[in-house]
C-alpha cells in the first residue's frame, strides 16, 4: 500500500497564502506611481472647499424652503 502524501493543516496553508498575499501586495505597491505631496495638498483643499460650498448651498435651500413652508402654513392656519 502506497503512503498518501499528507496535506499541511489549515493554519499552515492559510499562513502561506497570507504571506504570499502580503509579498505580492508589497511588490505591486512598489510599482505604483504616487502623486506628489504638493498636488495631494492642493486637491485636498479643493475638495474641502467644494464640500463647504455645496453644504452652504444646501443649507440656504433648506432655510429658504422651510421659511416658505412656514409662511404658507401661517396663512392657512
């Protein structure tokens, strides 16, 4: 009777897969063309300014519509 080749247990197999995933990830990250820090800072400021501007517009629309609804409700009742 031939001996069967025994598979490593689950934890050994999972550890090897995780190790391969980590080394592959590091290899891929070395290939990435990273954006310069100054450009990231400019883009970040632009995004924050845009979010603040949109929030202000939404706030004005909300205040205006609530004022209009309250005025109409005041006329009715």
